């Protein structure tokens, strides 16, 4: 059997010619493949599974519910706004039989199949809460229920958290995951899984800080402090306890004198200052002659009381206000950032500094005070750890290390906003144009796959594959946020969080 042996009378191979022919064939093949790829570039979008959400809609003066696949789950037939405690769960609280004269009403709760839930209760309500900036929210995974004239708590699965034995239950303003219970005129505290933190023994209870873990200020005749573990930290003997806490120290007033005390009853800075703003480790921000500075607990001066305002940011670093402008200083009185800004904020979770200028632009600094970006902050997303910044007419994205990223690196979806020659369009994750550059303005795709587009002063919407589902027809001049779910757009009052047409 022949194994490819070359006999003596066969001509020798010209190796150079063979190599040339092979190269030529490879070049032709690569050219054909390249042309084929070019002609068949996939600028289409494969549909993706986006999460399902549930939202209240308002149409023709009535309220209903829609899911993010544009399916109407409850027809808009209700006179009162339908409350959805958690947009990821199909639980819809409908208010009926409202009597404004007696301030009474009834509720019914439905799921996405219009089946009634929690029927063994006379009434089901969310627990409203808000912070100092009046940002509104519902307490998570707990509902206030009424049965036989008494109130209790259930979670969103209907499990009883707190038996219906209270005269009322209400939020602790600005504090999540705990509520005030009222029984026979006395207040107590329970957490969001039903643990009794404080028995119903007090005339007044408020949170020490906006974190319930820091404990609670309680009062009958005098003020004291109870920890989240239900232990008495400070006896009820003080005329006042301020909402200031740090390093197990508390700001109190006793016999007209302001001071700091700890749970061992050790006292600091008694009657030395007009006010005490913050305690951080051994350092205290104090107020004297209407100016702020920093002293130690033992009374040593660290920063002169010469500032109009002073706020601790991070290790030995403070945001200071002087002559109506903000800058950054250290505990050693070193000026790290000049007093050129109208506002400065340290974003704790993201670990960077936002310094706003008079022209509404914001400088973004690392904690080492290295300037990384300048623009108008459009969004800080602490779930996906990115910042959206408007720079001129364009949007840029940065991670929390203040490194610039492409939108496709920080966002998840099928379409990504792109700009060319002053017009907006959309590309896929390969950078291939899917929606032509024909819009005057546009938004990134939201988490349900919809994006808003603007043309000739009007807003409309496209779906996850770039198909126009609402031709630009809405002005939306007064809307702070432009967002669509199908053919519905987010209403002006973003706190109310409902969609309309």
C-alpha cells in the first residue's frame, strides 16, 4: 500500500510555490468569510426575559393595575388609588366604601389572577413612612391588618407576624424595619419579624437615629434609652435626649445642662457648648457662639469653632461650610478641598465625594481628593454600583471607583443608548446600530425593557427590540423622570409611583 512515498522519477515539489498557493487560498477564504459576516451582521435583537413588575395605573379618572408585559390585571374601575406594597409581588390593595365624613373605609386584596387574599381580616393596609427629605416609602414585607377592632401585622405571604391585639400600629418616622405599637394608651416597639423590642409601657417612643439597631429614646416623665436588645441603656432621668449617637455615647440634657454620657454613666463636656452635632470615636462636633468646631471627649480642641457648619465624612475628614461655601478639611486643620462649592456630600456606600458647583455641575472626587469626573449627576445606582453623569449633551457612566465605563458594561438589557451627530439611537451589546439616530433625546432602557424616545418636543416609547410602541406624542414638561411601561408613562408625582396615559 502506498504511503505517499515519492519515487525517484517524480518531479520534486517547489516548496515556495506550494506555500504561496496555500497563503493565497487562505486569503481568499478569509475574504469570503469577512464579506459573509459583513453581509450578515446581526443588527437584530433577540428577546430577553425581563423581570415582571406590577404597577398602579390611572386612566379616565379610575385606578387599576398593569404588569410590565402590558397585561391589565385589574381594570381601571376603582375610585381610590390601588396600593401595591412590593412591585415584584402580585398583591394589590383596593380601597372601597370610603366615607369621608366618618373617615372610614374598607379594603380588598387581590392577586394577579383576581383571587381575593387575606380574607380573614377586616382591613389590610400598608404602613407609610417618610424621611426628613419627605421621601415616601412603605414598610417592607409587612402589612397592617385589622380584625375585630384590633390591629396586628402579617408579611406579604400572609403569615401572622404580630397578633391583632393592638389599638394601633404606626411607623417610626425615618426608620425602617420597626414599628410603634399602641395598647391602652401606651407605646411599644416591634420589629419586622414580630419580635417585641419594647413592651407597651411608655407615653412616647422615637428612634435614636434613622437605624433602629442604634436603639430608642423612651419617655414617661423623663427620657431614657432602650437598646434594640431590649436592655435599658440610660435610665429615665433626663430632661432631653438628642438624636445623636456615636461610640456608645449619647447627648443628653439634665438640670438644664447639655453633656455627653455613656451607658456606664460617665459624663463628658458638661455644659461646655451650645449644641453637640455629631460624635465619631473620640471626636465631637460642637457648636459655640453659633459656629462649629471639633473637640475630643476630654475637652481638647482639634478644630476651632469657626465654621458655619461641619459634618464628619470619613477618617479624620470633615465637610465644612464657611462664608456660605463648602470645602473639605482634616482633623489637623488642613484644607483638602477649597471652599468653592455650594454643597458637598460624601456618599458612604459608594465611598466617593460629590461637590456641587454654582452651575449645577458636580465634581466627583475619590476619598484621596482626586478629581475623576465633572458633570450633572443623573443617577446613583447603589444596587449595580454605578453613577450616571450628564457631561455636556452626553451621558457617561462610572463605577464606584470613578472609572469610566461603557453603558453596556454597567447596564443589563438588549438596547443601549448611543449618540451621533447630535441625535440619539440605540445599539446592541456588540455596538451594532439597532435604532437609527433620529431622536432629539432618549433614555436608557429600564429594567423591564422599555425606553423613552423624544422627537419634535414629544415623548414616546420603544420596546426591548427597538419597536416603537408609543409614537412621540406626550409633552411631559413637568415630569422629573421620564419612564414608560408599555403605553403608560410615569406620572408627575414620582412618590406616588403610578403610570397613566
